[in-house]
C-alpha cells in the first residue's frame, strides 16, 4: 500500500505513535509518505520506502495568521496525485482530516481513502470549542475510516458530537524489544545511596498534565522514602515547576532533564512512574514505563484505567488526590516484594500492547476501508 501519514511532528504521544506506525509499516513493505510542516521527531534513520514531504507555509501581509490548513491540503493533493496514494492517514481531525477532505475533493479520486485517528486533545479540548465543533463533526463523518486510541475516547467522541460513524478502537502500542529494562542504568549514578528510589514523570509540561501535582506527590514521598524525581520533557509549566520544587525545599532532589529522544535508559533506572494528569486519552508514557518494569501511580481519568490495572501494575486515584497517590507510592517503594511483583506484572501488561499486534490491526483496518467495508454514517 502507498500510505500518506500526517501528524504533528512535535514532542508528544500522537506524533510518536504516528511516526512509529509509519516506520513499522515501512518495515512490512509499504511505502510511507510523511506530510507535515517539519520532520517528525522520531523519524531519524534512513529507510528506502519512507519519504518526507514538507508543507511550506507562505507569509502574506494580508493574512494575520499562517494558512496551514490550506497549505497542507495542497501538499496532500500533490503527494496523493503523483505518488498514487491509497490512503491519507490523519492523526488529529483538526486540521489534518479537514485538509485531507479538501485534497480528496480537488483530486476527485473516490478510491483515495481518508482514515482519521483521534488521539484525545482534538476531541476533549480543541473540538469542543464552539468555533471548531461543526468542522470536527464534519471531518469525522466524512472520513472513510475513524479510529480512536481508547474505548474512553471512542465513547467521548460519540457523546460529544452525536456521530453515528463507526469508530474502531486501536490502542497505542510499543516495541517491547526496544522498551525493556536494561541492566546497570546510568541513571542510578545520581544516587549516592544505593537504597534511594527514583521516581519519573514524562510529559509536555502543559497544565493538563498537572506536573505541579507530580512534585507535590514526590514531596510527600520524599519525607518517608529517600528518593529523587526525574522530570522528562519541557513546556509552558516548567518554570513554575522549578520554582515549586525550590519553594518546597526539594530542588536538589528534583532533576529537570528536558526533552529526551531516548528514554529507555532513564526508565530502566526508575522505581516508579507518576502520571496524575487531568486528561489522558491513553497514556503512552505510562506504557513505556510499564514495558521497562516500572509500576505506575496515576489519576483515574480517560483511558488510563484501560492501561493501568489497579492493585496489579500500579494504582489509580481520583484526579487531584495527591495524598492518596503519595500513599500508594510510599507503599510500593517501601515493600520490595510487592514492588517486584508489580514490576513483573507491568511488563506482562505492556506485552498486550506489543507493536506487532497493533500494527497488524492497522493493516487489517486499512484493508477493510480500502474494500469499502467501513460502516457508513
């Protein structure tokens, strides 16, 4: 198959999933064309059947804002026409699926299929803005196929937009041959005391991730358990979080690592992963931790209960319940036998989301849509 993939190339779960999906499909012999305004972050190594097409955005004095949607539609039109694409796979409905619809209309090629994957923010935040809602509903219904990364997100989409479109749940995935616990992690060297515990959090440091809650949870844990906190990622809340860590007197024990493209070595030295988010459609960063045998303490929002098995691979608590999350963390970190049991269970749970299984589901779904077997609105 010739497949065009459009995603945000930035540091975040949807871009990671889209890029890894494309790379895995290329390994299976498909031709993959990434169409975006910048090179996807995970698209680093050369492969002969992966191509990148940059969307060039022109600036005109007449227009206050860059016309990305139209520029993207034009580039999709160009790539689909000359590369003879079978599928335009859009990760995020707005603006990607809207651009794909325009491209398909311009091409007048009924055999070109649009598949839209909903990742979360497009449904739970962006799409509910009154100005976007009609476009969001339209692009979902006009897509030839729609997938969601969790049952929660599927149900949220149906409820929010009243769409009758069939939505296939295809979970996020991970290559467990890459994401696995490595011996003698370099990260352990930051701990002068071998008995110190390491807690980790990964995110884009936006308010929805509630990174200040991570620091407050760690503050409570640190009172009872010698420990350090590693924060991976960057974003608008980082300065606030640095200030909070200093204010609580734990600045020396909280390390801000910034954006990291390779996290396996970091996770391999960790004892616990914290994810107290306000919204998580799936929780890819938690899955990465679990694959590296790191139990997770998280909020009970969105798709996280579909991933984290309470009392088995970690614990989930109500949103904002810092005290309970800290209690769960202290319990696990203070009970070696229990922690080891949870670590093994986390790895076992991660295998359920092994990339080979999920990529096969995508291939089967592509074939179904190409046959015209999708459920109509």
